[in-house]
C-alpha cells in the first residue's frame, strides 16, 4: 500500500519493523566486516564486481556507446571494454553505480513485493550469466540459492555498498592506481582535482547512498 503522507521526520521511531530493519543492517554489517578477507565472501564480491562493470556498460549504452565486453576476474577485479559514449560519464558509473545498486537492494528488503521483483531481476541476470559466461553455472546456482528470503537482500545491498566504499579507498585513496577510473577521470575532467580527490568525492557519494538507503528504508517501514 502506498502511503499518501510518508513519515519523513520519522516521528515515533521505531516500531517493530523498523527495529528489525536496523538490527538486520547492523548484524549484516558486522558479519561482512568480520568475514571480509575470507573466501566465504568471494562469490558475493564477484557479483559486486559484476555490478560495477555492468554499471560502466549501462552508462556507455545510455550515452550511445558500444559495449565490446565485460570481464570479471577471480582476483575480484574486472574490466569493461567500451567504444564511444560519453567517457566522463562512463568512468564514475562503476563505483557510483555499484553504490546505487546497493541502495536499491537494501530498499528491496523492506517489502515482500519489491523483494520478489528484485529476485526476478536477479534470476534473469543470472540466466544471462549462465548463458554467456564460461564458468557461470556454479556462480549462478550459489546466488540463486542465496536469494530465498526477503531480508537477504539487505545483506547483499550492504555488501555491495561496503565493497564499493572499500574499493574506492583501496584503489583511489590509500594507494594510487594510475590505471584506475578516478585517475582516468581526472585526465578528462577540466575540474582541478586529481585521482585521489575524485576518489574522496566518490567515496562520500557512496556513503550518502548507504545512509540514504537506511533513512528511506525507515520511512517506508514507519
């Protein structure tokens, strides 16, 4: 049911559903951070890398470019080959797009209908991966088995958001990777800002997406 007067001020917070949402987010965050460097999170990190590269591809197509290929590597890296399009929009789309998808998945966990819609989209995406990827079978089955409960979208949404922020910090701030999206963006953007500066800006935007997802989620559940 659509609320005509959403509780944007979050008065009388928090009801049972809001508490469950906050606890779910907190538990997921702790579990993800505790298992961050273990092999258990690798399948989910690879999906996050896929969403990062897919966001580059989507930006390319929306700006009338051509996507020549997407690769997701076992070492949690990836590349997207594009031709044409608006380069300065395609470059930031990876990190920011990944954060956006994280926000969408967190919000999808607040309602059974939206969770089912999101699950349907994921199944469709996994079928595409299964058809075109050389090793897509086991990859698809792992994820298909994971998305059976509504709350698990919150887990994957948080995973996606945290991975995006961590990736920005690791690639663009703590160490300068000269082939990174931010370094390339600094070369084509006339703004007086280097790759590290753009990394900080993109990291803050990613945190805004995560905080925005939390806030809107509480409003939806109010």
